[in-house]
């Protein structure tokens, strides 16, 4: 199954935040959505997730039109830029939240949470409180929380944005590995070219609410759609 | 397609908007009718004959006493609390956190209990007793506010000044003190306002030989039945407090916050000194409370066997508990929506100012305002709800301050995160919002109940014989002659101290910044 966004248009505060954005993500593919800040990357993710309704256009999963399906029924995962962890729940409570909403039994939730915590290197730390975690640990909890219900599409919104340089490199390769192992269909938002190339199999360049061009770095460099793309990838 | 329905995952947006509007308007209406309107009436009333009635030389004496006792109380509190603040914030003593929690106990004790404790020491009728009681009360303010900053000062700045040749005394004077100045200014402002508007302590210990403006307001209204003069005095006091707070606010804004870290280095020698400081400070703080406990012996049996002539003490306990419960509910209903609004950045400052006003306005003024304003259209002055309403006004600032940080956790992103993980609107409420609100409500309600249990200023005005609360009964017993009445008052003060103490301990656990 693949994701298709057709001619997505959203006006926010009188300006066109999404201005006819088109995006396709094939099954098992990781697309890096790249663009300067304010280009509409987060808005597009929110529209795909169902947190923001489109003024025009549509969102499809395979042959299923999701455009008017509310967020909680889309079975997509979104990792928020500032993680948006639940402050009143423990690490395990956060990671297991999606499974709880699916109506799983407590023992199954416990087992899968433990499993997910070991993917992100937080084995046995389920009882810790969110406000005692470092930035990198919060990031791992947010990642585990997003991946553990096995969403059919994973969206990561600048997942490394708030972290310092030293841990960025390590976490970046960990995320790529996690997504590849599980053959996850994913959209990875970043404004950093290096990060986009490292994680994404394909790049989608965004500017002023539109997807300007998609392809691998080599394709985009050899045949840039316009001068802006050429300059941006330099 | 309705985009909002999709975003929120619900259809009945109209009802939700209505609910929000009600939650906004009701607390404001409550504060408007029960605070702004009565205080406004007092302003109007004083504008007429009130000022003419005032006996000028006597008033000048009262204002002078109010100012100088507040100044002396503030300076003495700062000086005496600094060694303890240092010991608890800069030295890694065993049991440090427990001591820091214990030091808060005097601060939350009802004024009547503190007054009684110093009466038990036999210091009645002296200005020293009033000053000592104010210091006893406010040590916690300094330890908490100044210690909070002191414990996080970067130790490298001392090392730097030591390397540059400064001796310890100079380091304190040239480095530590300037960095602590904002915290010291904030603590001083709070101690000054509390001492300036002091009522229960001064009424009990000053025995009307010494009176603050607050006591003079009470006296004018209840002994001389001169409401216009009382109103004029209230306005005078309101103006003084507002001026003070504004000045303090300007001062502390101008001071840059110091650089903070977390580390605690303490050589063995300073640990011994700190241990002595803590022992001496706690010894001194315990003296009045021990005296209170000792003088209460015999009071319990007197209460059980002899009528006080002022109504049953058990009934007063029941009244106090019932009032505290009602005040907790009211203050939570009013305070939580305000705290929620205050958590939004746009209204934050305005809400903060609005809810702090009742605190700056003395409780006595609020009580007086009730008597003046609430006789019509419906005469609420005889309503059993009157005292809980007055208490809730005094408690709302505490509720808002305590619950604001908890409620600000409910951000849109948190709700969206839950939605993406599969929670529908109902589930977002039950799993995310409700637990957070419930905890905030428990915390706010507990705070409000503690405030209500100890509230004396407003109650002294509006209490009716059948609704006497514990603090009022204690004050009345103390005003009567006889050893039996005295030990009965001490016994009730011990009860009040116990109940308040337990409640505050419970609330303190809830109020921990962690979940």
C-alpha cells in the first residue's frame, strides 16, 4: 500500500500553507521531505495525519480515500517535533498508549512495550518519569511510542531538531536502521540536507507549500527543476 | 467538509464552545460580584463621609506603627533567616530536604495559632511578641525563595573570586549578596506585605494597644460600628499595598537573574557549622509550638466537661471542616478555569494580576465589603455560604498559582499526539485531560481547604454565632479572662495546628513538580 497526496491546499491565517502539494510514498519506502523552514513541511504532515483538514485535494492510502477520516482512525504514526510526551504517564505509559487505544490486553501491552524499549536502548526503564529524562531519552521514548502500534505509515517531524550535534549522528543512524529493519513506509521531515540523504531513500523538496521536485540526490543534482533546487542542493 | 470537526474529531462544536464560554464567564462573574463589587462599594463609601470621621493623630500613629513594625519584621526576618537559608541551600546536610519541608510548617499555621503560641510563652501585649511572631511566620519565605536561588549559584564564581584574592567575608559581600539580590528583594516584598497587613497576630498579641491598619479597620467596624471610617482605612491600606507591590515589582525587574547551575560542595568544617545553625534555628522555631502544646494540657478536658459559653467546640470543628470543604469546591471551580486561561500566554499576565488582587486586598476589607454590599438584592449576609465564599476568594490565588503549572501540560500537541495514536475525543478526555485536571483539582482543593481552615480576618467580620469557625472561637476564648478559657483556647489551637499540618503535608506531596 502506498500514500498519495493529491493537490493538497490549506490556507492558514490568510496565506497558502499548502498550495497544491503532491506526494507519493511507495510501500516500504522512506521519503525525506526537505525544505527551508516555513515551506509547509509540518503542515503537510499534519494534513496527512488528519490533524488539519484540507481546503481542497485529497489523501489516499492505496485505494482508500482518507480525506475525511479523523486522525484517530487513520492508523498513521506521527512523531512530533517537540515529542509531545504525556507528562502524567511514565515511559511505559507513553510507549504503550497506542496499544491501549487499540484495546490490547495489559500483558500483551507490557510485552510489546518492553520489546520497543529495547529497540531504542531504554531496556527496563519503563517506570521512569518523563520529566526525569534527558533530551535524547525523550526522543527515544517518542520514537518508540510512534513505532510500537505498527502504524501503516510513520511520519517523523524533525526528530533530531532539538538535540545537540554529538547525539544527532548516532540517533540518525539508529532511526534509519529501525525503519529499514521493519520495512516501514515513512516520511521523514528535516531542513538538513545531510540528514535527509542519510535517512531517506528518496528526497522530496518543498518550497512555499508545494513539492518542487522528488528523486534521489543524484537525480536532483543532475536534473534540477529550477535554479532554486540547484542552489538548495549545493 | 467541516475542517474543525475533522481536527477535533467531534461534531458538537457548538456545545463545546458554549462550555468554554461558561467556564470563562462564571469565574469572572464570581470574582466580579464577590470581590470587585464589594470592594468597589467600599471605595465609594470612603469617598463620602469616611475620611472626615478619621481621628488624624490616632490614624497617624496607626500608620506609623504599621510601617515600622513591618519594616523591622522584614529586616529581622531576613537577617535571622539567612544563616538557616545558607545551611539548607549550600551545605549537603543529611535530612536537608526534610528540614526544608519542615521549615514551611510555621508559614501555613493559622495566624490565630501563631498568636496563641506566643501568648502561651507569656509575651502578650508587647511589641516584641508581634515582631517575633512575624519572624516565626516568615522565615519559610526567605528559606524557600532565597534558598531556591542560592542552592543553584554556580560555585565557580566563588572559586574565581577566591583565586583573585577575596577572603570569604568579601566573597559573600561582593559576589554572593549581589547575585541573591533579586531573590532577597522578592522575599522582602512578600514578608513586608504579610507583616503590613497582619491581623490575627496583632489583634491577639497587641491587645489593641498596638494596632496595624488592618486591626484599626476591624475595630472601626465592629467596636465603633463606623463603617465609613473602616472603608476609608481599607482604601488607605489598599493604596499602601498597591504602591509597595508596584515598587517591589519595578525593583526586581531591573535586577538581572544570576547564572544558575546545580552543584553542592561542602567541606567538613562548613557541615559542622551548618548543623549547629539548623539545630539552633529549629530549636528557636520549636519554642512557641512547644509552649502551645504544654499550655494546652488540661484544655482538652476543660473543653469536654465545661461549656465555654461561646458554643460547642465540636460544632466549631464541624463548622470549620464543612466551611473548608465548601470553600475548597468553590475555589477549585473558580480557580481551575482561571489557571487554565492564565496558562495561555495571551491572558497570562492579566489573569495573574486579577487573582492576586484579593490577596493584596486584606481579608478584613473583603469581610467588610461583604457586610456593606451583599445585603441586596438578595440578602446573602445571613447565608451559610457567605463564609465559604469569603474563604474561597482568599484561596483562589493559591489555587491558581499551584495548579497553573500542572494545567499548562495540556497543550494542543498532547491532544494531537493522543489522536494520532488512535484516541477519539472521549478517550483523549479520559486518558489525558481528566487525569491532569483531577490532580490539579485535588491540589487546588487541598490548598484552598488549608487556607480556609486558618482564615481569620474575613471570618472575624462575617461569622454568625451558629457558624463560628475554629480560629474565631480560639480568638474569642483568648479574649476572655480565666485560666480555663486560656487552656481551652490552647487545646483548640493544637487541634487546628494538627488538622492544618496533616492537610498541608498531603498537599505538599501532590504539589511535587513531578507526576
